């Protein structure tokens, strides 16, 4: 069968998109790494009481400047990439949607392998699944795209508000209150025991035990993931809108808007991120109350506002004549986004699990921040070295080959 479509050439890539992807990969690692050296299901227990000052400051630093911000950015870029891909020209005029579906199918397989082999906090599975839904918006108008995006991002907050109202209503009934208290207490005890067991397995167990525990963690997290991930589809749609309006490819036209968004995003983002960090300390993950509602709403608002700040700051830096360093540092990482995302899990699995260095449960949050910087610096160096010799990252090359049913030349011709 002859090849009807070809992957995007290096010369056709938008450097700004690659740089933003590289920035997102860094932010995602900063958030994910603390969840890689402790059981990820620990987040269901909420904030730990009586933590040391340096741990409190480290956790607050991540929550204010990173948590919820970079998956927003990465999701926007995914939607942007969808629009570019779905509008590729073809040699015979046939539709490219079947090729895009095949691309998503193999991304789904990457995600499932990631969950089973490496880490329960994977995002690729839901990116692929929501990617199929994104096809339905191919011909939807810009106005409806924005409306859908707004409603989808509001879903977690609206659901939390309903849960708070329902909880408060039933909690007024004495019999229901007694049963609810007993169930919540038992749920917390069971989860604490599971977290302790998982810590032992990851640090001392064999590989099959680790895989089994990881799958248990993943299924335990699914309700929370499904609860929050409508925001991802909403950000996909914002990315589609941005691509339609050439927000990045024709950024010079929008520089005044970027400057305004920079300050508005930072101002709103710092306030809402700080409120989120405070609410998280007081919210109980098992009890829908005012603190949990505040935490959910501020998590969403801070993620979007700070995400827009990071985008605006990056664009304004790249718009200057002195932005070469920025492109050289981040763009290579972004060109190999899939490889670097998976490599972060591979590296951390080796560092923390029993079949590697076995440091699981022994790394403090502030040490994890330093480790994040070291890993990302290594990824910058590796990405630049690799792309000086090869056209695509290793996982990107496999993904492209499977998508187009033909593997492209990997090495750069001298």
C-alpha cells in the first residue's frame, strides 16, 4: 500500500510550539516526581498533618507554581497539534481522519504500557481517549468551541458543589450521619493500610508484585481522574481555537494581547494558587465541604490563569531577538515530548523501585525538586545530542512509523 501522508518535516515545525512543549515537560516532571517516590494513592488522603517547615514550603512551592498548570498547557498544545494534523494536505484528496484515529490508537497503547510497566499516573490513556472525542469538534464553530471549553472546565467545580450540598443535606439526618462517619473512617483506615503496603512493595517487592500494586493504584485513582479530566478536553478545545486563529504561528499579531494576558494571568494565578495551597491543607479528601469546594475551584482557576501566564511569558521571550538560548534549551525537549515524558518514568522507576536503586519512600519533597532539575538538565543535553544525529526521538519514530504504516529514515543524512 503506498504512503498517502507524510509526517511533519523538521523545517515545517513551529519552534514556539516545541519550546512550549519542552516547558510543559519540565512542569509535569516537577509535579509528578513527588508522586513517583511515594504511592500515588497517597494524594487521596489529602495533606499530611504535622509536616516539617521545609516540607511545607516545598509542597507549597510546587502547588503555587506548578500543580495544575502544566497539564493545562500540555493539553492546549495537544489540541493545537490536533488541528494542525487534521488539516494536513493529502496527495490524493482523501480524508486524514482515519490516519489520526490510528495515531490515537497507538498513543493509547503507549499509555496502557506506561501504566502497566512504569507508573500509575499516566496521562496518555486519557489523552488518546479524549482525542477521539476531539474529532467530533472538527467542524464546530469557534463560538461553540469556547462555550464547550468553559462548561467542561467547570465540571469538577460543579460536581464538587453538588457533592457538598448532598453531603450537607444527608449529614443532618442522625442515622445517615452515623453511617457516613463510620464509612469515612473505615475508608481512611483502608487507604492508609494500602499506602503502607504499596510503599513496602515498591521498595522491596519483585517486579510482578510491583505491577500488581500499580494496577491496584490505577483503578483506585480512576474515579478521581474521571472527575477532573473533563478539564483536559476543555483545554484541547482551547488549543483548537488557538490553532484556528494562528495564535502561535502568527504570534506577532497578538503581542499586545500576550502582554495583557501576562499580567492578568500572573495576578489572578498567584492569588488563586495561594488559595488552593491553603485550601488543600485544610480540605479532607473524604469529606465534601467548603474547603474541598474552594480547593477544586481554585485548582481549576489557578491552572488556567498561571498556564496562560507561562504561555504569554514564553511567547514574549521568543519574540525578542535574544531568545535563541530559550529555543535551544526547550525546543529540543519539546520535539521529543513523548520520549522525554516516558523517559522520566523510566528514570524514576530505576531510581525508586526495588529493581533499581530502591530509594522509594526515602526522598523528601525538597530533594525531589533538586532531582527534577537534574533530570531535566540531563534531558536537555540528551535531546540536543540526539536531534543532532536523528530526525525524531526514538518513541516518536516508532509512533510515526506505526501511524503511517511505514517507518521513516531515522538518521539525519549528512
